[in-house]
């Protein structure tokens, strides 16, 4: 199912890309986000790219945060002068009934990354219009744990940076290179032109993932593309993939939640990379 790309097509795409930037068109990094929960807040503080504004925290949470920030090789001194002591009830009012663990950080959104910033990433996860922040947060968490280096999302029909997203990612949001693109098809072309194999996951006209993985050259960069649970991959997204894969389930339920599918796929990739499976 590998698609040949002519030099003429490549040059046309590069000329078009010169006119239309692939930089994200979502929230500015000047806008703020409220991040809550010990792991998410500590990860944000440990991330030098994250501009901090104010921390509302209980006394117990402050002590836990300092320990967690140090575990992440971050600098707790970044919070000097930014901490406002608060009671759990005070933070309840600010966090609107979410589980905050006594800590709520007000910070700037992360500065946007361009797709060219991740060309050296060995393993990239791409989300084609997955909108649920809990799903995306779980995907970010799994991607960090299982060695992916970047996640690409669409500018529309994907969750904004938020406290829910950061909390569900359990700190992973500030550990992952997150790229938002206005045109996913063009982004897939860009990756292919820069040496990536692009595998899309779809139940139609696809091969078992284990078959594709067995033949995969592990020295090549790899992008794994997942669609929404209802619609799957869009037609143009499917056409831009170099191959299409499926996950065959042995049990009576034949499909998984998309975050579970991503985790399973990344785990299989790491087993292959480490030589555990052939």
C-alpha cells in the first residue's frame, strides 16, 4: 500500500508550503490556562517553556509540589513570589469542583511549535479530529510513558489546552512536543517528505498492525495516525498514509477506546524496537 510520490508533486507541495505556513492558528501563548493537580502543576513548573503567573496552594500541597518538581529536575524557585496560600475550599471555588489536590496554577499557554520543530522525532502520534480532552489527555500520558516524542493535532476539532487536558495527562502535557496544524493532509506530506513512514489506523482496506510492524525498518522515523472513534480517519488523511493498519481483537468486542489503541500500538512498537518481538 506504499504510495509513490513524484519529485514534481514534492516540489509543488514545498512551493505551496512556502506560501501557507503550517503554524497553528489556535490560542495565543499570551492567553492563560488553569492547571490543577500535583503532577500536572509540578510538570508545568518544571517546564522552562511554561510562563507561570500565580499558584494557589494549600500548605500540604506546596510541600508535595516542591518534592515533585525536584523529581522532575525542575526548579521550585520559579514559584518564588507567585504563591498565594489557600484553603481547600478557596481552591474548590477557583477549580469549579474538579479534583485539584490542593494546587491550582495559573499560567500562560505553551508557545506554539511548528511541524518543522519535530522533524528529528523518531516516533510521532497524530490525532485526526479527536475532540474529547479526556481521551487526548490519556493519549498524551501514554505517549510520554511509551517513548513518543511529539503529538500532532488539527487546529479545529481538537481540544484546547486546558486544566482537564493537563490533569488527565498527569503532567505529560508539559513533557510532550505538541504541534497543532491547520491542514493535516499537508502536515502528513511534510512528514513523508522528511523521511517519515506514516501508518494510519483504519478498519477498511488495512493490514494487521503486527504484519506491518514486522516489516518496518526501525531506523526510519514513524508517524502513527489515529482517527475519532465515531468517524475514524477522514478520506484525505487515509490517502496520505503510506500504509493502513488495524488492530485485530481476539475477544467478542472488536474495538478499543482510541486512547487504549494508541497505548497498545506504542507498546508493540517499543517491544519491536527493543528486540523482544521480531
